[in-house]
C-alpha cells in the first residue's frame, strides 16, 4: 500500500474514532507522514498508538501530538 492509498483508506472512517497502530512499522517515509498528518487534520478522532521506535522518531521530528496514552517522543 502506498501513502495515497493509506490516506484514502483512513478517510473512509470519516470522523469516527480510529486508532492507527504503528507498532510494526520499520520505515515511515515523508509521504506516509504527510498522509497520516493530513488524515489526522481531517479526523480529529484519529490517534496513532503503539508507534515503533522508528515511527516515534519520525513523528517526533514532525513535532505533532498524534499519540495517545501519554506516550512521549524523544
């Protein structure tokens, strides 16, 4: 699945609460990050949970608060 497909799929949830589990992510491209951020802007009920160390690093660089359960990024 590419970033555009992921963003399109996330949009199918509309404004419904959705948790996006990134625990298995080993690489997060800039395009995928843009897709997640865009989907998060459109759906404020979307949350990223269980980010892998790689995903957490990229999200931390983006300085976006998309995490739940008081997960911190360093």
